[in-house]
């Protein structure tokens, strides 16, 4: 699945949750004019939604970071997994998992230039992780 497909899936999930939340809040609104008739329960449900939304926001940021990769700076140390590719699926020539230095930031294809084992190589930013 492409990154755009994954992002669309995340958007659809959030839209579905929003529809469900509005339907739940509608239980406390008058059907003719939409005025809230039970402010206490309406407020409680809004608070529950806010708390759940905060958790979903954290999950969203985590999932987006997984999709696009970490925010890198030139000079950062990154771990390059053994089976990594370029953003377009091209081969990467490192021998096993290595730690590399970022030489250039992400290009239009989503690759970053790194150096490890004396080799400079483009790798998919979405597949690397910051070294600890």
C-alpha cells in the first residue's frame, strides 16, 4: 500500500470517528432546531470525546512518523535496516544493518543521502530510524 493510501486510510478512520461522535452528541440535541437540551450529559460526552481525541492524535502522529520517517538533520546518525530500499524500491548496498550519517536531506522521491561502511547511498527516509 502506498503512503498516500495509508494516509487516506487514516483520514477515513478519523472521519468515521467524527461521524460517530456527532451522532452520539445528537442524542442531547433537539431534532427540530439542534438546540442542546441536556447540557450536563452533553458536556460529559464532549469531555469523553476530547480525551479520546487526544489519544487518537498521539496515535496519528506516531503513524504518520512511521509512514514518512523521522525529521532528520544533516549529520544525524541513523540506523539503516538490512533489508532497506530506496523510496522507489531500488537496491541499497550496505552489508547488513548499519549506522550511517545523514549527508543530505530528503529529496523529492523521499530518499536521504547517507554514508556508512565507506559508501554513500540514497535510502528511503521512511525506512530509517534515528540512532540512540
